[in-house]
C-alpha cells in the first residue's frame, strides 16, 4: 500500500532471466553469490556490494554464475514525482545503472533495506510513511555512491569517503579505528591517506567540522550553549567549552557576543 515492495529473488547456478521490463522502478541488491545483469543491452558483472538501479521500461536480464541471491525493492513510478525524488533523476541518476558500493555505502544500504523490510511487516499507516522516508534515504545514498564512483584515485577516494562520512556523522562518537574498519583498511593507513589528502589528522578534521557548526549556531541562533554542545556531538559541556576555546581562542559566550547577527540581536 506504500507503493514500495521488497522481496527475495534467488537464482540457481547457470540460471537466466530473459530480457524483460517493468512499469515500476527496481533496485536490486546482491546479498550473496555472483552473476551478471544486462541493462539496456550492456552486460555488467554482479557480486556482493553491487546495486542495480532499473528505470521503468528499461530492458534488463539477470543470469547467475553461482547461487545468486538478490533483494529486490520495487516502487511505483508515481513516488518519483515527489520534489526530492525528482532531483535524483534530474541531477544524478537519469537511467538504469549498476553501482559498486564501497564498504561504508554498502553497510548503510544494508541497514536501510533492513529498516524497509521491518516496516513492510508492520502494515500500518505509519509504516507506509516510514517506508517512503527510507526510500528517499536510499535514493540519496545511491546518488552519493555514484558521485564517489567517479573518483579514480584509490587513496584519494578512500580519503574522500572518510571526509564525507565525518561530514554527515560528526555528531556521533567517531573513532579512527571505526572509520578504518568501515573501509576495510588499517587505522594507520586511514590516518596516513587522510593526512596526505587534507593535511589534517582525522581528529583535527572532526573538531574543525564540529567547531564550524557550533560557531554558526552561536552566531545565528538563540539556542543555549548546552544544546549546541549536544547537537554537535559532545557528551560533556566542559569538554565542549575547552575544545571551543582552544580552537577559536574565545569562549562560546564571548564568541556569541562578538559575532551575533545584528538583525537577531535587535
């Protein structure tokens, strides 16, 4: 009823699905095995961490070299008339495509698909709304994955993935080891390639993002300092004060007094 449906598609060894098309969108995520998918006449190898995006009326076929299990998410074309979803087609993904996800994107997509499967079982009005929200999250994730795939330098790509992850998760308790694990590399290597690319350590960049956000909130909002500290990811208010003063050379209160938007202070 939400216009979104998820189901499992199993393919035995040497099994083929002939060329066909649908009137709805499909996203195919490879859970296990290897095979290939043909999209509008172009054949692509498929394995774990691959996601195929299939547009309505796009000819496609699937074959398996070994046991291949796909999770299929099918959704109505009408949902793509949403203002946010339509940007996906206009700005990023405008046709059927196969994406090879990195470990970070792959992990995030798996979690979103699990959320969708959970909500699909609930079958109530809120679950329908939740599924549509998670669909938008999937579209955003895949759009970013396509942008990342256009970067060719391996270490530069890894550093960009780390930076992007920090940009969107700075409010979480991030540790270098966790970031490295998500990329399947050592903490030392992650630290090296990030410093080489941006001339900052991981902790320095995380602090920079948090402080930049805090300065903006102090200057442009009436939020209490304790609320700003919480919002940017600090568990302790004294830690936030100490970090802010070391970074800005002013206390949060003095910074707000000196940089307050004149229009807001009238």
